[in-house]
C-alpha cells in the first residue's frame, strides 16, 4: 500500500512572530480625512505623467528643428509653467490648509522641481531660464491663511520653494515630535531643491507677492518657530541624509540644417540661400 506522504506542518514560534516586520498601513482617503476627489488630487503619478509629457514634447520639437522651431518650443515651455500651478495649489489646499498628507505633498513638490531640471536638460536654441526671465507669464495661488499671491515665470524655483516652506512650517508645528524622521527627510528634500531660488532661502519667508521687497511673512502666515528649531537642532542629521534629487544630463543637440538623416533636414543644400 502506497504511503500517503503526509507533510509536516511548520509552526511559527512566538519569537519568530515577534521579529516579523509590521505590515505597512495602506494610505487611503479615509485615513487622511480627505474626500475621494481630494485624495485623487495628491496622487503623484498623474502629475508626473503630465509634466513628463510636456518635457518630451519639447525634446521632440528641438530634435525636429532646433534652429527654426524656437517659437513652437517657447509655447511648450510656457505650457509647462502653467501646468505646475494646479499641483502647487493642491499642496497648499491639502498639505498646508488641511495639514495632512505631508509625504504625498512632499513628493508632488519633488516632481515639480525635478521636471524643471529635466526641462533645462533639453538643448533649446535659446536658454530656457533666459526665456523665463524675459517673459511676463504669471499665475496666482490662493493662500490657505488668506489672500492670494502672484508668481512669475522669471523665478520658477521660488514658487515651489515658497510652497515647500509653508508645508514644512505647518507640519513642524503640528506634530514634529512624532513625525521627526519624516520631517527631516522632507527638510533635506526641500533644501536640495531650493538651491536655485532667489528670494526663498531656508527657512524662508511667506510674503504676499506685493510685499516681497520686504521679504517678511505676510499677515496670518504659518509660524516658522517650530521649523526653525527643527532645522537648527537637527542640522547634523538632515544635512547628512542621502539626496533624492536626480541629475539630468543635457540631451544631444541635432542641428538638422546640417546634421542627421538627409530626409529630415530643414535646409535644401542645392540652393544658394543663407543658412
């Protein structure tokens, strides 16, 4: 008679159970106290997808006609600028106004910042930063503490730096003791991504646009006391954290007047016109 080959069951000891890592709690709209619509607004993937698509569009335009396509390229750059308004307003509304979703809002700000560095790595005929400084594009962000502030494309780094300072001030004041590790990580991320800012330097100030010459906090802006203390007391900790900021190499430039596949060149070498 054939053996049934019964397998031994392995039992988990109490010691083994104790060493198991606790399962991460899933983040849901309910756990953050948000509506479904608000929760969808802080999802990083759609924001990253939209901004990446604009950068890729600019790269294609430069690849197709680096020399003569500058007007089309300029329109795409301005499209990128206006596309960052919504995610930044989301951080202000939810991360600052409601005081929740610190990790998710920090990720949104990293995506916005990284997208500019990616944009700058597209070798346009004219400097992208020079273009931003020359144009008069601007948008308005609503401040959760009251009032509005206008931000111009001439200083893109300062826009998300401003929002980052507001986010970190609110969450440092709210629960710095229990969220210290997360806050220090966010402070490091903010510091690395704010280095191009002209007006907003850590720990920053939250002026209203019309008062930015004074570089002082606007009325009812969140206090900087808790954030200042955390930045100063834990400087040796957060400054030595590994950076999460990506480095974007400049893409290759093809001047299709003279280079690339003959079928895609933008000049007829059989005529005597100037190039």
